C-alpha cells in the first residue's frame, strides 16, 4: 500500500467513524466499528457503551454506563489492560469476536470476547436497554453477552452464580481503586456447595456470607422481604444452574449492586430528582456479619455487649482469648456426642444458618424426616429446613463445625445435636429443685423423727420418775381391789372430774369409803412436779385438815391414787382443799394460794 493510499484509507476510516457517530446506534456490525468518542446507545438511551478514562485521562477503558450517570460504569471490557490514549477501536473481528483494538499501536488487540463459535459473517453486537451487550450471529443466536461476564456490578436482570454444565461463573470482583477498574482484592462469588449462598472474599479470605437461600430470601438478609415492593428476587437452583438475580420493579427507580473497593456489597438506587445514587443497603451489614467472628459453634449477637457467645452445650475453646475478645477460636463441645440414642437436638431459634459448604441438602424431605436422618447419622451435627415456606420443609444436614452462625431478626430455627445431658437445662434445673426439695423434706422428716424420739424418751423418763415417786411415797393397792371397789370404774360412781383425771367413789372390801382418782395419761406427766409435791405433802404431813392419801396403784398404763373419802364434811373450813366436789385438793388449794 502506497503512502497516498494509506492516507486515503485513513480519511475514509475517519469519515466512516464520523458517520457512525452521527447516527447514535445501538448495534455494531463487522462493517461498522466505533472508536474515539463514539458510543453505542441502547434503543431507549438507558445505557451507553464507549471509551472512558480514569486517572486524569491517562488510562482508557471500554465500558458500559448509565446514560443518566456516566460515572456509574456497570461493565468494563479491558479492565486489566488499559489503553494509554483514546485511540481504541471497537470492532467485530473476522472470526466474529468483539474486539478492542489500539489504533495507535498497529491495531493491537487489547481485549477480545473470545467467543467460542467462529462466525465469519453477519455477526452483530447490540447494546440492550437492560445494559446487556449481546453478540449474536446472523440467526440471532447469542455468541457472547456482557451479562455473562460481570465486573464489579450487578444490575437488574443480571445473574450471579454458576452454569453447572459449563462451569462458567458469574461473579464480581471489585475495582482496585476508584481510578483503577482492574480486579481488586475483593470478590463476590456464589458458593454452589451445600445450600447455595453468596460469599464475599477479600485477599483470598472469606469475609461475608449472605446465608443460604431459604425459599424467600437469603437466610442472613431478612430485610430482603421488605424490599420486595422495589425488587423482584429470583433464585434458581437446578441441575445445570445455580443463580440469583433481581429485577427492578416497573415504575420504581433504577438500581445497581456494586462490590466496592472496601469489599462491601452496596445496593444503590438512582434518585431522579437529586440526580444521585442513594445507598439503599449494604452488606456485611454489621460486625456480626464478619465471617467466623465467633468461630466454630459460636453464635454472634449484636444485641449482646460481648457480641460472641457459644451455642448451648458448647464452651469457649480458649477462654483466655475469649476474654481478650478474640472469639475466632470458637467453642468446644461440653459433653461428647453419645451417638446411638444418647443425643437430641437443641433448637437455636432466629438465626442466620451456619455456613452450608459441607452440608447436604434434600429439598424433598420433611423437617421431621430431616431430624430422623440427622439423629441416625453419628456425623450429623445439626439440621434445618432448606425452605422456610409453609412452616419449613426440606432438609439441610451439617456434618462438621457450625461456622458463622448469628442471630438475625426473623431468623430460622437451627437444630443442633447435643448429648442428652446437655439438653434442656430447664429440666436439669427442675431436677435440681426437686432434689433439693427432697433432701430438705428428708432433713425435716429426720428432725421431726428425732424430736419425737426425744420427746418419747423424755416422756417415758418422766413416767418412770412418776411411778417411782408413787411407789416410794405410798402403799400400793391391788388394781383388782380398786376396780372392784369402784364397781369397775362405773360412771355412776363418778363424783368429780379434776385437772388430773376422774374421781370415783368406792368402797373397799373392809367397808372403808374411798375416793379413787384415776389419772388421765396426759396429765400424768404434765403436772409431774406439782403432783410429786402434793404426794409429798399429803403423804408426809398427813395433816388432819387434809385429805389423807391411802395408797397408790400402778397397773399397766393406769396410775391411780386412793384417798380417804370425806362425805359431806368438807374441809372448806380449813383450806377448802378437798371440798364436797372432791376436786383434786392440791390443785385447787394451789390455785387458791393454799399451803406452800
Ligand atoms: C491532570 O493533568 C493535568 C495536565 O496534564 C495536570 O495539570 C493536572 O494537575 C492533573 N490532575 C491531576 C489530579 O493529576
Ligand atoms: C502504554 O504506555 C506504556 C508506556 O508509556 C507502554 O509500556 C504500554 O505498552 C502502553 N500500553 C498500550 C496498551 O499501548
Ligand atoms: C485497524 O482496524 C480497523 C477496524 O477493523 C481497520 O479498518 C483498519 O484497517 C486497521 N488499521 C490497521 C493499520 O491495520
Ligand atoms: C482471550 O483469549 C486470549 C488468548 O487466549 C487471552 O489472553 C485473553 O485474556 C482472553 N480474553 C478474555 C476477555 O477472556
Ligand atoms: C449453561 O451452559 C449450557 C451449555 O453451554 C447452555 O446450554 C445453558 O443454556 C447454559 N445455562 C445458562 C443458564 O446460561
Ligand atoms: C463501600 O460501601 C460502604 C457502605 O456503603 C461505604 O461505607 C464505603 O465507604 C464504600 N467504600 C468505597 C471505597 O466506596
Ligand atoms: C485469635 O485467636 C486465634 C485462635 O484462637 C489466633 O489464631 C489469632 O491469632 C488470634 N487473633 C488475635 C488478633 O489475637
Ligand atoms: C462419619 O465420618 C467418618 C470420618 O469422616 C467417616 O469415616 C464415616 O464414614 C462417616 N459416617 C457416616 C455414617 O457418614
């Protein structure tokens, strides 16, 4: 090619590019590349594709952005390989690839879509109103699309997840800095192991989990339910695809979800009046969302000043580190699992489910069946419903450590396997109370018994004493004689009832009339001292003004005193000790201040 020809060709190219820019088009064909400040504009002018620069125009990138907000770049082609100038040309290559060429560097290919299918003619790239740049062949079959290659932003209708057939991953990586769209330290990836969930990784370390999808929302983002007036969430979990996406609802503001340079998922909503993006939601949401903050079998609670605790049945693995507020070492089981029949489940309520990476999921099982399965497998450490709808169905079983569990509003129930002895501390408490009561009752009983024995001993001692006194102080009468004398203690012979018992009138075989006092059992002991005094008095003084004690009788439990009977002639004249009523003389006498 001669110099003039080349010159001519460059002019031709320039005219071609001008023509393209004059009619802002949404499509790119093999015969119509774009370059410089030319753009593809989606049919409804929602999105634009073109070159943009950062770092004071020193780096140039091919990107897609919102027309209303060019700074809100949603996709970047050559993020890892910037152009030095705005000399880039976007074209369709001869084999049907979408390419970014550097016109200043001999049309070097800076970036290529690397479509797998070879299309020599008829390929078309179009920017759609949803922000998707689609490369299709002449028949309309999609060869490549930008939605399948997210950078740091999800927008309405864009999937995150994985094509399980091809292994293709739809994930995000943050920009390195606000000036540098190259892949930074943070990634946002769907973990398809166990019950799928989204993870944020920073510098190769897991930093945040959304929690598994529970049929309605991510287990760790209960507030998603309250966003449903603005966004429609869609989760797909099939044999060849695990994905999550959202749609902005018709008539609501446009939104985007960005993994920003701090490693935070930031949902932003466009405020049409303020012409600005409002931060709507971000995750991690708080300290407890930091992955593994409380370690294995720990549970994080923002409502607790200490934040980290252990699930019931577990204790801090390293108490010293826990005291230093480093709980990442997690918790250890208090009592080893017993496995066969010796275990049960503690229900940890209202939580974001622990990491499901090593868990198994069976969406078809019932929760009850899930519990049976877990109990029958000694390696199963916990289970939960995989779908919270309809009271909870499906089955997730965990087999190792329970990582990154935390309390959330409107959280789920997690059934944690524990040895039976660690279960139901309320029962243990009851048990303790019962035991204490039993011991206390027993002690009381013993005390009572001791008291009774003591009383009985005292009682019998007193009785013995009494009997000795009686024997020592007065002549003994035969019980049979006394019984005969009173007509067998006939009630008609009762002449009085005194404090010490009943007094009968009787007649001795020799014809002597006597007063027989049968002491009642109770009074025998109560008045022991007084009685002894009386007996002493009566027996020893034998004062003529006093009733004379003739004798005593002890027979079995009976204690009987025999007095001289004083008919009519009472002794009121004297002390009135034994009046006609035949009250027990001593007693009455005492009461009246008798002889002392
Ligand atoms: C951008 O470049 C211009 C000219 O090259 C220079 O004057 C200016 O200070 C630069 N701005 C920044 C922020 O680097
Ligand atoms: C940009 O310029 C630097 C040096 O100025 C050079 O090394 C690099 O290859 C250039 N990049 C491109 C894509 O032209
Ligand atoms: C650069 O690429 C454009 C578009 O494909 C093409 O028209 C042009 O001839 C190329 N220029 C050079 C120098 O190869
Ligand atoms: C396309 O393929 C080339 C060569 O294999 C590779 O260097 C490049 O990174 C690929 N581009 C993309 C966008 O995957
Ligand atoms: C996954 O890849 C297979 C094979 O390329 C394709 O048929 C299927 O449509 C893909 N699924 C999705 C959701 O892209
Ligand atoms: C990332 O998002 C969080 C939450 O909105 C915000 O506090 C932080 O400043 C953001 N970081 C950057 C680099 O924009
Ligand atoms: C916290 O504890 C873990 C293990 O328990 C240890 O590896 C880590 O270094 C500790 N972190 C700090 C900041 O002390
Ligand atoms: C339990 O785990 C051990 C060790 O990982 C394994 O050998 C055994 O087969 C497992 N048992 C069941 C029932 O899964």
